[in-house]
């Protein structure tokens, strides 16, 4: 199993059928837990899912901001891989 750390407490975890996108969070008592964000058949799909989810969670108010954030995430991914 391979774990790939991403930004904002997200990470990818491989399994026999593909990849799981997960996020680390804290509950009301500040105890950590993990949420499954999605299942993907390959790494490319998982990274695209990460980008989509990140954009939904960000406070973005314009198309320009969306495009800028996508570019930032693509650069981050290219540097990691």
C-alpha cells in the first residue's frame, strides 16, 4: 500500500483496485480521524478528484481564482511526482 501526502491534510492511499482520496480531520475533542473523500481507478483520476474537491472547499469567488488555484495544484502535483 502506498500513501501519498497532499496539501490541506489530504492524502492518497493505494489499494488493489486503485486509489482512495482521504482527508485527516479533528473531531470536537481535537482527536484525529480520517474521512474517505472518494475512490478512483487510477492515480490520474484520483489527482483530478483531489483538484475538484480542493476547489469546492476553497473560498473562491471568480473564474480567475479557480484557474489560478488549478495552476497552483498542478505545479504542486508536478513537483511531488
